[in-house]
């Protein structure tokens, strides 16, 4: 069995779910009258994480060298997401209709941050093999 195959499968599944959620969030949660196209381009770098996990799933030996780049990108993603939660989310509260909407959105963002932290730990384990 290939080394770390279950971890690579989990990473690929997590990154695909993460990308689908981000696309959904940028299309659904936006100011009234805004078009989704300019905002959806902001998640394009997130698609690269999915592709990296997919390439690792297909051929780990060839793409192992890109592990540190993956880690740096995830680290920056975690930092910017946390900044977004605490700095920008104050303005979004006015756009959301209820407190339940705010908890739903913030809960999913924290889920993404925790998933990203878990993926950083798993990728670190893979890279150090």
C-alpha cells in the first residue's frame, strides 16, 4: 500500500468539500444587487489546494516537493480567514437577517479554519516522511 494513502484521500475530499462550500457561500451570501462573478474570483486560489491534493492522490512521489508551498498557502489562508472573521464580519452582521444566520456563517468559517489547521498537520506529516 502506498504511504499515507488514507490521509491523501481525506485531504482530497476535504479540499473538494471546502471548494464547493466557498463557491456556494460567495454566490449565496453577498450584498443585494451584486453579481457573483467578481466575488467568486476571490476563491480561485482555493482551487489550487484542491488540485494539489488531487495530484498528491494520483502521484505522490512526483509532487512531494510542493508540500512546503501548500503549507505556506494554507498558513496564509488561515491567517486571512481569521482576520476576515474578526475584522470584516462586523459589517456583514448588518446584511444578515437573523442571529442564526450569523452563527451559521461563522460556524462554517470556523469549520474551514479548523479543517485547514488539520490539513496543515497532515501535510506536515506527509512532507516529513
